[in-house]
């Protein structure tokens, strides 16, 4: 199979703090990982694409200094929401693929609540 | 640029009735197309996908979808809906950096 694990599944943090979300490919090497954001009752919006060993490519309108993405290994990508505010509360989902043109597999998502 | 349109925001069907969820896409090349289902507060579950070959694709839970290039459509169908099918359904296009439609919420009446 192709299993992608996200951690934590839920997190509550105080406004102004930072929170890190991990995305791991458990049984394959993921050269590319993707981060999505989903507001309540809305669709998934691609935030950024990360390739192992290089800088992430952010979609238009996504603040790269606020949403730090690191893809340091072929099995792990992290999304750090810096100086979180209540409006950052959302469902964050990652996906991982073996390479361009191959199917991407999704994690189960992380519910972030900023209070 | 690739994009997906799901024209129906909310659909209600009776249990046992047939279902069709619409999806239209815009894509520069041969598209990779997907249907996902999401229950409240949960992640995505892949129902089926189309990369190439037979345009009628069978998926899990009795779902199927038909790729029609001439209509730029990839509609999802199920002959008999079960109450447990109530959820949000997303159509997506793209090989890796997928673009999702707005979603269709399915309600199943007893």
C-alpha cells in the first residue's frame, strides 16, 4: 500500500504561538509532498508543493513566512504555522507522491484550532 | 490552468434511489481525475480514479464514474444509495498538485 500519516490529528494552540504538523510517508519514498487547507464546509485549497531537498513552491496568496514548509527527507515533510492567529484555524491535509505524474496519497488531516 | 467545477452544492436522494454527481474539468492535457469522499471531520477517502484506458471506472462502495472527453466531464454514479453514503464528495483533477471542486454534499433520506 501507500500510507501517509499526519500528526497530530488535532491541536489547539494559543494565539501567537507556533505549531508544527508532520506528514510522513510510511511505506514509500515521497519525492513530492503537498499541503492543503480546508475551511469548514469548503473545498481543499492547495497551499504549497514541496520537493525533497529544495524550497517549497507556494500558491498565490499563501504567506511563505507564515506557513513554513520543510521537506528534509524522502519520508517527512513538516508544516509550521508561525505566530498563529484564530483565522489560521482550519483543517490541514497533506499528500505525498513518489514523483511527478504519479498518484498522490492523502494523510488523514490535522484540525488546528487557535484560541 | 486546471480547474474543476461541481455544479451541485447539495443533493438529497432517497435511500435506494440512484445517484449521479456532476463534475466538469478544465485541463490542458489528458487529465488525471479523481473522486473522493469525506465524512464530517474526517480525511479523504479515494473512491476511484481515472488515468487512462477504459472510460468507465469502477470504484469502491459500488461507485462508478465515466470519463467523457467531449463533455469534459467525469460524473460519479451509484445505482442504489445507502444511508451510509451521506457525506461530502469532491472531484479532483491533476497528477500531483490536485485541484479540487467545491464539493457536493449528499443527504440521504430514509
